């Protein structure tokens, strides 16, 4: 309430909510932080982690790619992007196996 236009305040609250396992709420704050400041790297990272924790690997990938656009040497974003990519690959494999009706593999 004191400073509603400060991206780092929303980012810090998102980090706290993430530590409490409240990822949906954290996602809202992380998204607000990057709406206020699109170059806020930690906000994009937190948004991506929330998306990944909530099962949206595609959105997470976009967030981590944005971090790498802002800071191409960010090792945390590089690792998280690999994690999101792995999840996306497993999802594709599961879709193919589902279509084959190979439910044990799914």
C-alpha cells in the first residue's frame, strides 16, 4: 500500500509467497512486478518458477527466455529453461503415448 508502483516490492512478496508454497498468489505478484518494470530480471525469474510449479512449462519457458534476453549470462535462467524444456518434452511424449493408447507410459 505504501508504494504500489515499486516492482521490487511485488517481487519480494512473490518470493515470500513462493517460500510458503502459495504459487498462484506469488504468480500474481511476480506478474505485477514485471508489468511495472519489464527489465526486472528477478520478477521474470519468479514468474517463470511459479508457472513451472503450477504446471505451465510453456509460459515458464517464455519467462526464462525473457531473462536471457535481458541477461544472457544468467545461469539460473539457463538451468530453469532446461528444466522447463525437459517438462515440455515429457508432455509431448505423453501426448503421443496417449494417442497410441499406451496408458502405462503416459
